[in-house]
C-alpha cells in the first residue's frame, strides 16, 4: 500500500523510474540475453555516494563480483584513473565489466525532494547530504569552494557544480536540478576514465548503467531512474 503511494510520488518527478529490484532484474537480464554477457563472470564497480542508504540498492542480488568502489561524496568517481585501471585489472578472465553509477536523492511521501526518513530517525534528514549542503552554499553568490585536504571530496564536488550554478538555482526544483547536474558530471567522468584506461582492460565488454537513485522510506525499495544503459566495446574505442 505504502509502496504504491510512493510509486505515485516518485513517478511525478521521475516518470520512468523503476524500483531497485525491477531495475536489477531488467538490466541483468538484458546483459545476459541481449548482449550475451555471462553474468557469472562480471566484476561490478560502483560510482555512487558513500552514503550508507545506497548500499541495499547497489547489490544486484549479489550475483556479480565486487563491487569495486569508485565513488565518494555525491557519487563522483574519486578513485580516478588509478581506480579505473585497478578495476580493469581485476575483471575475471573471459569476463566482463559492469559499472553502476549516479547520484542519489531522497523523497518523502509528502513529495519533499532532497529529504528522507532514515532508519530509526524521527525527523527527515537530507539526501544526498553532500549535494544539499552544496546547494545551500551555492545559493550564496559570493561562495567559492576552497580545495582543502581535510574536506577534499566535498570541495571538489562543489567546484564541479559551479558551472551549473545558474541552471540549478533557476530551476523550480533545485534539489532535483543539482542531482541531474551531478549525474552529468559523473557520467562524463566515467566515460573519460574508461577511454583513458581502455588499454588496461583485458576483456571486450564494459556495461554501463547510469542514473539517479531515489531513496524512499525505510523498509521500502529505492527507485532508479535510468539515464544510460550501454555496452562499450573497449577494444574499439
Ligand atoms: Zn549522498
């Protein structure tokens, strides 16, 4: 019942979103059936936010090896080219790679974007905390992130978002807009690292599934709004 109500709220903002279980079944099936990828020999990497709330949505029923964790705050692939290289070297022989990536956003039954009820907490909290913090700072015209080794990921995330500042703040739903902008940043970086590290892969196929994770209430499935599903032939990049 609650899941059905949530379904309506989620689809209002993300009409194409599917719940996390359906997403896993759908894309594992596609890899296996449409692209002849043997899912028993797939190593997964993730580039999603460090937030504990995302762990259950990124298991893919534990049928894949991994995950190799590339992501940090906001979901940016902070492990960089060295991380992509290491991941490429760990793929099973005659296997394939799968990279699941994207930012996340909480949503309450009342339709509040960027918020969620976390396990065993009475009040709503921010989700994604890093992105909502960045949003509050970007609202100040004079704000400039200063790179600092003790808060490197947050500062770097905010720096990457600066070019999108106007579009985010002008939006009717800035919480959604900052999440969309972060998706674009992650998507671009993941593609860039695959390209620069293409010679490190000893397999042909790298499957990508990118989109936005939508966190719902505790006990209910998260949703996933797919923005990109593609199979890259790394030998022909
Ligand atoms: Zn987060």
